[in-house]
C-alpha cells in the first residue's frame, strides 16, 4: 500500500487499513520512530482539559434570579404603543 503526504503534511490512510483497524475521522493516532521507520499506532482519545470540567451544573435558583441578585433588577420593558386610528 502506498500514499503521498500533501503540501499541508496530511496523509491519506488507505481504506484497507482504515477498515481493518477502525480508523475513522477524529481517531487519535500516535507516531513512534523506530530506527529508520515510523510506526503509526491507533491511540485512545485523550482528555481535553475542558472535557474534564464538562458536566451539569445544579443550581438552587433559576438563572434569571441569580443574575438579578448579581446585577440588580432588570429595568421594566417599555410597553408597545398601540396604533391609533385616524378618521
């Protein structure tokens, strides 16, 4: 099997290898240097720092109420003027 590296440094992995090793878009791969060869190994997805913090926040109050406490009450919305008929 053969592939060519693009001008951007990208490499197309042949379909036979992608199918055999389950290499889909977004799959993490690791490269290892062995004497005069390069070994590409399928890896496990690594945790991004944001992923470790991601979760669900449970609040005691609704968000609007918390914001009102922090910022002060919101100004009243102006009423829409009713269209008047001219005769």
